[in-house]
């Protein structure tokens, strides 16, 4: 599985918008968190401590997605800005650098291979979804819809796309008058979810989510409902 994860990291670097809405640093970190969650946090275990060592022991008590920014931008004095949601100085650089840091961390980490994820872990995934709904700040730096969607996509990647298999098709069936919206079939599921949550919005130039909490919670509800329907149908 670790080799597959490394291939995914390489692909994220080449095609970030294939995996997230906007390809931002925070979305990329969220994607990695989702992948790590599937391994019961074994894949990136020790990442925070490793980054702290690169920073000479500083920032050892904060989330590695935040401390990594201090490492990536050592001259920006980010510690003077309001934490933890200060703006990222250079999104492209930050996204590429965090992927490189993960690769370097894994190279130096002596550990056993992660076993293939079993199907029965879906119950743990469902519990994680509910926890994300209750405490989004524990999973995402800025608690945005884009970050939460990236976490779920990371979970899906961690299960080799088994977790959300056929979810886009199921979501599309929930869109009002699907025959009149056939052109939406090619959209990724995180875009389809928004169109269901905000059916009256014009998404032609849609860049920001108008109601983050509603969008987040609706996506979680949609995934939970989908998993329940799929389980009952099997």
C-alpha cells in the first residue's frame, strides 16, 4: 500500500485539481490526512515530531499541517500571524513542498508495511465521518468544505477507491431533473454535492462555498446515506 500511496503523491504533484477543488495547501494536507486515517494513522505516524526536529524542536505541540508551514516559509515570520488560520504565502510552493516533506519523512521512517485495509473497517470510517461533523477543527486547519471533501477523497484513495465506488453516480441521481442536467455527469462528486446542497445557485463561476457549515454537513450526510443504502443493497 505504501508504494501506491507514493504514486498517488506523485500524481497529486502533477495534477492537483484531479484530487481537490482548488489545489490549495490546506486541501492537499486534508487529502493526506484522509489517506492516513485509512491506515489508522500509521502511515504518517511521527510526522509532527519529525517536522519539529527539522525546526530544532520548535512547534512540537501543534498539528504538523501548521508546523510544516513554518518549515516551508522560514523567513515569513508566520508565528506572528493569528494561528492557526493565517494565509499561506505561496500556495503552489506550499503544496509541492508538503508533498516533498512527506516523501522525505517516509524515506527516513523505518517501519513495517501497512497491511491492506479490510472491508470491516468501514464502521470505523463511518465513526470518523461523524467525528468530523462534530469537531471539524480537529481535522482541518480552516474547517472549509474543500478541506473536508479532500479528507474524504483521501480516505477513498486509501481504500483504492472502494469506499466511494459509485458515489458520483448515486449523487447524480439526487440532482433535480437529471435528464436536463446530463452535462453534470462528468463533474467530480465534490462538485455534485454542492449542486445538491445549493440547487438555486449559479455555479458557472463558482469559486467559494457560500455556507461552509451547510456544505460540510450535507456532504457528510450524503456519504453516510450512500454507505447505508449500499450496505442494505448488498
